[in-house]
């Protein structure tokens, strides 16, 4: 006979409930960390693809019954010129749209089309 069998049924149920709860917490934490890793990888890839300067991420919050939840991200690219000027470009809503815009931008700059296509004001970040 094991020590488990000596425990009262209420204690056994309590221990099993704790084990199940911990398994759910571990699964949720694993999903959150995996999502964060994907976010970091996408940011790095976009940063390398943009190549002109800083990236600015601005969350768009949507109201739900439980409060605010971040669903989308507006992505802006910043370019500094050798003369000291600065321009900000709207790259897209989320990473797929920003990747597409940057790829299109790279193709256009290879064929001599000017970069200043979509310039937005710096005040839109505040």
C-alpha cells in the first residue's frame, strides 16, 4: 500500500485539481512565450528588410467586454538622411502587410523610383 492510498479522498481530489491547474498554467505560459518569440523574430526580419533606420510599433487597442485588448499593430519605418532630415513611412497594419510593403519598396528603389512615397507626420506617434 502506497502513501497515496493512505490519503483521504478529499486530499487526493485536491492534489489532482492542483496538478490539472498547474498543467493549464504551464500550457498558457508556453503559448505566451512562443508568441513572444515569434514577435521578436518578425521584428528582427522586418528591421533587416527595412534597413533604413528605426521601426516604430504602435498598438491599436480594441475594446472588449473584459477591457482593452491589443489586436493589431501599426508599423512605421523611420529614415534619416545624410543631410539631417528625417521621414516617417507607414509600413502597414501588422507584420504581413509591412513585409509586403518593404519588399515592394526594395524592388522600386532598385529601379530608381524615389523612396518618398508615403510620408507621415511625426506627430502621429503621440
